[in-house]
C-alpha cells in the first residue's frame, strides 16, 4: 500500500492534541505521506509533518479549500458539532471526494441509542448520514463511548455517573455495578491515526474502540479517593424509571449542541440514563475493534482507569 495522504479539520479542538501526538510519535511514519494538511483559522507555522492552511470555513471558501485538499486520501474532522459548519464540510468532502471520511462523532453509539432516544445528538447522526450519501466516499462512524481524561472526564466531570460534586451526592440510575466503556483521549488519537493508515478496504464503516470497561462504583471510588470525600447515594431508580424521567424532561431525548436544551445538567442526565440502559445500548460496547487498530498492543498500551 502506498503512503496515505491526510487532511484534518479541527486540530484546535479536544481531540486535536492527541491526534497530533499520534502523528508525531513516529509509530506510523512509514505509512503516512507528509506533510499532512490541516485547516485552521489561525496563523500557525507549518512543520515537516503538518502543513497548516489558514482559511475560513464558509460557503465562499469551499472552492479554495477543495482545491487545497485535492487528491487527499483521507479527511478527518475533529470539530465540535455545529449546525452551520457541518453543511460546509459536507460540501467540501463532496468536492474533494477522499477515499475515506471520518466526520465528527467520537462518543457513544448513536445507532444503538436512536431506537429509544431518537433525538439525542441528531445533528451528529444527520451529519454522518449526509456523509454516507456522497458517492465514492467511505464515511466512517468512529464510536468511543465516554471520554476519560485525568483532570476532566470521569475524574472531575462525573455527572455521567450520576455524581453531583457540589453536594457530594450520587443518584444511581440502574445500578452502581452497571458496566460501561471508556476511552482515553490518548487512545482515541492513536486509534484514529492507526485506522486511517490501514488499507482502505480494511476500514469498516463503523468502528468501535474502548480503553476498557468500568462501573459506576469505580467512578465513585476514584472520585472519593482523588478528592478525599465521601459521596452519599441519595436515590436509586431503575433504568426504566430513569428513561421515563428523562423523557419527561427532554421529550425523545432531543438534545444537541447549540440548542437551549444543551445545558450540562441536561447533558449529564442524558449520559447517565444512556449508561443505565446497559450492554449494547450506547455506552457499554460489548464488541470492539481494538485488535484492528492495535493488534496485540503493537503500537501502544491501552490506558487504565
């Protein structure tokens, strides 16, 4: 297989740093055609491995962007869900026609959630569907379940586990022993770069990876140990009652970025209810493709919680 040419959009976002770390690790150099191209709205000096292209992302800039990305094999999109930006990027992909397109996803399994929460992050779901309508382009859904990062997700931001740090309480939806999948940001970065350097025919249309599987109790224990506090369980409700509770607050679970419903309490409530639903329902990935991207931990060691 010849070296793969890559374009990335959104390096300043949450996954930009781990993606760059994987690119700069040297582990995949023999598979990548350097420099990769990175669209940015800022003045960033290029390096041997990354050629930064300063541009706005709007309808007027589409021809220029498409010309600058002409011939790339893969377009990776790391931007936050944005109802204005997504249509522009879809048009760029339709013009460039890369072999592989990975749109903004990276989270819980929307396909598994849609049957019981059809509106949850529908903006991302629609964006994925629009990508798959572009002829000749393999559009990949990249599923990671919940992010984990010391100092942030599942360490400080623990609402998805029903924890309220402000009053040191826990509302258990389902069970404290409920399992769910997590992925460290570092693992996501490596998995992403490894995936796009595979032979294109081996890249699936949906890929699911995780660093591991933990329980709600694990998050409680970790938070208590890290903060020297004792959390009190103040309420326990079944997963069925939890779903009913959510639908009374947010009909159909319809919550998207850039909408009034997207508040942290509401988002954490949705995440906690999804977690409570159990195996194969969005947060607990029972089948993963870890060996596809990192066979026998050939490239890196999966993170521990």
